[in-house]
């Protein structure tokens, strides 16, 4: 049975008087995707920095692949891949040169950049300087760079932010492929649909604390409401909306009445989104 | 220490440096320009004697003597005041300025010894002073048939440089070598600050790259660029003909100094413009000792607080006056000490900035 790839225990960090991360604890199983959600300033980036060895926790402990991150930074960083939110490629170098550089840093001698470039749909542009790339191409190259060492844990910070739908979908497919390969993915995103679609578990972070952590389905069942949305035609021909809340004792009777007493034109079910749930829990939106 | 990582980072930095059009052009053109500049400078000292002369009342015999001297290459300029004479000496118009008192003729007739004052500028070598005095005595002797019973008083205007007569282009040698070294600080500082500004340093620091690998690789790049250029320049202009090992060690320590300063600039600057602004300020300060070589007497003891002084002074004294290890060891030790302190300080600063 697979163990936990990431374990955070009472993890804390503060900058002066500002508490960025306040004693958070969670686990991510090997080969699972954790969607890490929260508004700007919630402490997501600081958490990622502690998990990837960029910051030493001021309280608590981070364990990755069975190693204390603070004590084994070098070993941990050899087994992880990090894709940053902001583009930080060497723009005056080509994609191939960028990838080869990082392969050398990981000590990979038989590296073939073409395979990785093909995976992110950049096969024909490998020799062009990165400064000539579009934002989407740069983002895909960043994802490719984070996979150079076939990482056992992949940290992706807003990998699809600002991308066109095709590029976003390509990156989502890569994330799923990485999970198929057995990698654990720590996905930080603002995109609720993306998190819902990809994540095995979702953590909501707010003001330095994790306020909810569960599978998307469980979160929806616990905090969200399901409803039937219908449009009915009145005697005068006017279209009117009707909503029936599901999972209540009155639901069966209400459904029966709708169909027996009204002229239903359209009907569909509606689930709460993760964003609805986040607002429900925290009283604030993800993007402020 | 992972040398595979350091090698990868060094290759990357060198590639990026030469892909920066501004710095690559300036590096090559700078070297070419400095070489051209060096070779168009005079390679020898002007041996003609330019003399300024002030006398309220000119003795016919002395005037005739000077006329004869002019025919032999002596350049004589008569000034209307003693102040104008002094200005001419300080400004380098005359190798010496002669003041003949108003009562010279009467004093000579009455058997007294009138005092003739000779003004010299501070960087006039001793032998030139002597030559000037001898020439004047000789001219007068040939004209009047006997040595005049006068007392000659010598006065140096500005600090006496005790005979440092070096051809202009040899004076220029340390200046240009130091310019080449110092200029590389701007390129390296830009490489480092770009790494921080664009976040690539973060991408590196989540791989097996450690902070020390980064410092070592940047240090190697900086020293290689600065040292390489200075050595090429010194080799072409003949600066390695005397004590080559001593010069190479000095240039190496100078290149390390420049690299340390590049780190310092990178820790101060946030982007290209701020790096250039800080860089130019520091560049000017570091260049001052080199100007001190070009214009002796223009700087005084305070110059020793500028770190590049020990680089300039060593290169100048070794390449122009044949100084050796025994003469220069203290400069080298100070330079080494400055390098160590500088590296320690900037590593702390850059660590904080990268974090």
C-alpha cells in the first residue's frame, strides 16, 4: 500500500509580526493530486516554499518521501519538480538549452529534450530562444522543466493561469499523466473547475490556516447544496424559473408537483461549486 | 561541492553574458579601444626643455644666452608676472620656471650673490631638474665666459614626485588594465541581478544546486572575464615583460576584487538601470587611483582607502619601475584581505536578497 508522499505537521512560518502559515497539518498520499486553494496572501506560496526546501519552517515539520525537508534539502530537491507561477526561464536561451541545463543540474547524463518537448507540444520550437515564445508556450516549457528528473512529487503553482483553453487542457492532461506515472502532484490553483476535475483531495487555505480538506465530492456533500433548476411556461407563454433544493424531506413532493402542475420546458440539476463552498466556509471569495 | 553543477552554471553564465548584446559588444570593443588608445599615446618623453622666464629687468648677456639655447632646442617663454610663470609650471607648459630678481645686475656688480629661483612642477624627475639647472649654468657660462656667482634656489610647486618620469602611454597601462577589469563588474552584476529579478535563481535553488555552487560559478565567470581581458591587454602592450608572475597574481586578485564588487552592486541593484547607476558610481571611485598614476600629484594619501589603489599601484610600479615581490608583497596582502572581506559581506547580502 502506498504511503504518504507529503506530510505537514503543525507547519508554521511568519514574517516579522505577520503570520503567513499558522500550524497547518495535512497528508498527501503517493500518486495523489492535492488541489491547494486559497485567495492571494492565504499562505499557499509560503507553504510550498517550506515543502520544497526554499524556506525553513519556523514551527512544525515538513516530511517529503519520508525525509525531513529541513534536514535533507538536497536529497528532497533531487526528487521533486517545481513549476512556478511566474515565468522564470532563461529567455536568451533556447528551450533545448534550458532543459539541458536543468538536466545537468540534476546529474542526468542521457537526457533527450525532444521527448519532453514533444510531450508539451513544443517539438518544432525547441531551438528557438524562449524570448520568442508566447505565454502559453513558456508555461508549457516550465511544466516540461519541472518534469526533467521524473519527480516523485511535482509542485505546480497556477500552471494554467492566463492560458488559452487548448494550452490549459494540454497541461491538465500532463498532470493526469504524471499521476498515472505514480507522481504525487501538489497543485496550487485559483481555477475551481480545474481543481475539481483533477484533484483527489482539495485543501482550502485561508489566513494561514487550512479551513477544509477533503475530496471534492465530500466537500460538496458536506458544505454545498444540490438543486434542480427548471424553466416553466405559464399560461401567458412567459418563461419562469423554478428551483427545488435536493436532499430535503420535501424534495420528492416538490418534484412531483413540478411535473404534475407546471409546464416544464427545461430542467437540469445544479451542484455547488468549490468556489461556493469556499465562500460558504470562509465568507470570502478566492479572487479578491 | 558539486563541480558538475558548477561547470553547468559557468557555461550557462558565459553563454548568457555573450548573448547580452550590450555587454558582449562593450567587452570586445572596450578591449580593442583601449589597445588602440594605448598605442596612439606617445611612447617616449619629450626631451626638449621648455623654460619659462620672468625677470623685471633682463640682463643682455642672459638674453643672448637664451637666444643661443633656442637654437639648440631650448624653448623659452618670457612671462609678465611671477604668478603667470608659476601657473605655466604647474600647468606643464614649462619644465622649469626661472625668476631673476630685479636687482640682479647691481648685485653682480657689487660682488653679491643674487638668488635665482627655479620653479619645478611636482612630477618633474630629479634628473630633469638637474638637467635644467646645468643647462642654464652652461648657457650663461658660455655667454659671459665665467660661472656667474649666483645662488640657485629650487622650489617645487605641489608635492614632489621624486622623479617619476614615465612615458604617457606607460602611465596609461595600469589605467586601462584596471578599466578593463572594473568594467566587467557591470556585466557580472547585471547577470546576477537579472537572475534574482527574473526569478531564475529560485528555479535553480529547488534543484540540487546549492547557494555556494551559485557563488562559486558566478565568481569563476567574473574572474575569468575580468582576468582574461586584463591579461590579453597587458600581454599585447608589453605589460608582462617585467615580473610576469607578479603581474598575473595582481591581476587575478584585481579580478577577484572586481567580482566581489559585482556581487556588491548586484545586492544593491534591483534591475538593469539600478545596476548601471550603482555600477557607474563605483566604477568612478575605483578609477580614481588609476588617474592618480596618469596625473601624479593629483591625489594624496586618502587614495589608499580606495580598494583599487593596491591593484593600480602594484601594476604601475611593477610594469613601469620594475618593482618586485619584496616591494609589493604588502599591497598583495592588503588586496587579498580586501577580497576576502568583500566576498564575505556580499555573500551575506546576496543570501538575504535571494531568500
